[in-house]
C-alpha cells in the first residue's frame, strides 16, 4: 500500500500524462479509476503512449522551428547584410542568438520547476514568435540584432524544455525511443536549413521569410501543446526564485561567449577589451558560484556536481558540442574553399554526417529501450568519432572526397550514439527534484561546448592560414610580390567566390593554405573526441531506470 501511495504522488517516472495532481484524492474521480490502480494496466499504458505521441508532435514542431531558424540564416546572411548594411556587425547577427540561447538555458529549466512546464514552454514559443516577426520586419541591422537576441532567448527554452517535459511523462528506459526523434529534428533542420534559406533568398519572397516561415509552425506547436499537454499539477515551492543567481549565471555565460566569439577575429586576444571580458567572465562566475551555494533554491544546484554520472555526462556533452558544431560550421567552408563547391552543393555534401547521425540517434534510442544498457553505445560512439577525425585529418594529403565522406560519416555515427544517451544517463541518475535543473545544465554545457568549440577551432584555422600566407609572403622575390601576397591574405578572409576568381598562382596558393589550415581543425578534433571517450569510459554503466525502478533516493 505504501508503494501505491508513492506511485500516485510522483509526477515523473513515466506515469500517464493525464494523471491528476501529486496527492491522492480521498475519492477518485470517475475518469481516473484505471490510472489510480498501481501498477497501471496495459490499456492505460497504451493510452499514455498515444497521448505522448500526440504531445511529441507539438514538441517536435517547436524544436524544428527553433533549430531551423539557426541553420536557415547562414545562406541568407550575405544578402541580408547587403540590404540592411552594417557589414562590420555581421557576426553579431549570429552571435546574439547563440549568446542568449546558451546563457538562458539553465534559467528556463529552473523556472519550469516553479511556474510549470506547460506555461514556460508556451512562454518560450510566444517569445520566439514575437522575435521572429520582429526579425522578419527589421529595417536596419541594429533592430535585426536585437530581434535575434530575443529569438535566442526563446530558442533557449525550446531547446531545453522538450527534454524536461519528456522526462516528466516517460521513464528513462522508454524515453530513448522518443529522444531519438528529437535527435532526428536536429539532423533534418541541419539539412533543410541551408537549402530552404537559399531557396527563399532567390525567390520573390526574399530573405525576410527566412524568419517569417517559422511563425506558422510555432503557432501550430502552441495549439498542439495547449490541447494535448496535460501534465500533473506540481507542488508549489516555498522558496523564492533565485533571480540574483539567474542574473549572474546568465551574465557570466554571456560574457564568456562574447569573448570566445570575438576573440582572435574582431579583437586580439591580448587587447584590453579581451582581457576585460576574460576578467569579467571569471569574476561573474565566482560570484555566481558563491550566490548559488547560499541560495535556498538555486538555478544550478551545487549538488549536481557531486554526482559522478552527471559530471562525466556533462564532460562528454561538451565534447559532443565541440565536435558537432565544429563540423557543421567548418566542413561546408572547407568544401567551398578547397573543393570549389557552391553553398548548396557543400550543404548536400554534409549528408553523410547527418544521415549517419540520424541512423544511430534513432537506432540507439530504440535499442536502450529494451534493457536500459547504454554505456557500450556511448563508448563505441566516441571511438568512432576519434577514428572519424583521424580520417578527416588525412584528407588534405589524399586526392578526392572519399576521406571527407568517410570521416564525417564516422563522426556522425559517433555523435548520434552520444547526443541523447548521455542526457538519458544523467536524467536516470538524478532524483526527480533535480531533473529539470540537471537537464537544463547539461544542455547548457553542450551548447557552451559548441560555442567554445567553434571559436577555438576557428582560432586554429585562422592561425594556420595566416602562418601559411605569411610564409609565402616572406619568400616573395620582391617587395611588389610581397604586396601581392598581402592582398591575397586579405582576399582569403572573403567569400569563396572571391578567392576562386583570383589569378591562378594566387588562387592555388590560398586554396593550399586553406587546405592545410583545415587539416589543423580536423587534427584538433582528435583530442576532443579522446577526452569524450575517456569520460564515457569512466562512467558507471548503470542501466536506465524503468517505470517501476526506484531512484537512488527511494522514489520511483
């Protein structure tokens, strides 16, 4: 009988999403007689799965719109900046959304504990819709940057809350088959984004529809969530919202991302601005830690970092973020610069990465639903990623595209085996009270790994490119030739079309320099994958909990 009461009180653990509140009623309502009898009968479980599938429609649509927004804008940026002006602020159009998305992730998770998942998810959708309309109607680049920052704030919630909602209604072992769909959304948006963006820019609709096209999808997702999502009532927390901690966490992450995004490109690493940003990020981080340790209900609980599984899963997620976003950003650039492909063709050439990612992401999710064992998949995945980056590192020395295709396919297989399984392992190890904060924090680390990885790999590429071009300029036979090489170095920072329009000796030299520079990026991916492999090897391979498996704190 005691187990029955606990089962009714627990809002998570895979109970049907239409389960009533967290306390058993004195007299059950007529509509919940079957669900009130633990364990649930098979018909109730089937009804719950049907409801979850309907809810997943709204979650998937919302995630698709948010991810599509980030991937669709890449091919449209040159046209956008040409119309609005402000070429010197081009980087901020992309960085503003990345900054607010990453920095706001932990805050969305904690606020969903206080105000409820459904309300927070709809707020995130509302913010995203308003921001998309503002971006699509922006009349100058400053307005566009502000709209993109607001859009990133909404995307932060849409990227985090679906995994939290899924954890509320599905036990970890069953969660794998649904989380694979979330991984599929990422792959689909990665492929569709550049293609849709190119089509819209070239069509009579124009670049503004790169932002407006996501609004109808977001509205449909809002309606589906309103009708289908009926989560159990959550108990009110007596502790006030830790707004001070939320502000410090957001500010520390934002300052770090600005430093990593601009350092080495728009501002030198040794400049006073970079030093000030670095010192500010450090001081804000220390202040956030001190405040969070004393807060009654912190945004990022310190106890999370006493859990070995969570710490190692976060480390692995950082590595996944570096590898995933690094390849997505720099592989198309490599194909355009070195192999002379158009933006559309270079996007299609990343299909091996995306398809292999989809196969293992969905397949591993269904596989772990059987017995809950996940560690073997993550170890094999990280090993495949190490091999993939090693193969990519050899691509500049070998003719053709075979190594590029094979290397990215191996990395895609590896990322697909880790992206969602690391999150599931961490969720399964955490108590229900820390589920939202833990999910949001791990997602934050993955996104932070992506932003830091893009910045770090970009610094490696620029350093090697400048070294190659500098060596060529130093060996020039005359001052006039040296000036020509200086112009070539400036041209190398431009578009691929500009590079390939240069005279043949200069063009060949720049392409060769890019080839060697990108080899450095691929080589840098090897130790990142090795670190991820060590992290998953050190994790305890405790099977994912089923619906009736108690948590470490005794709850189910």
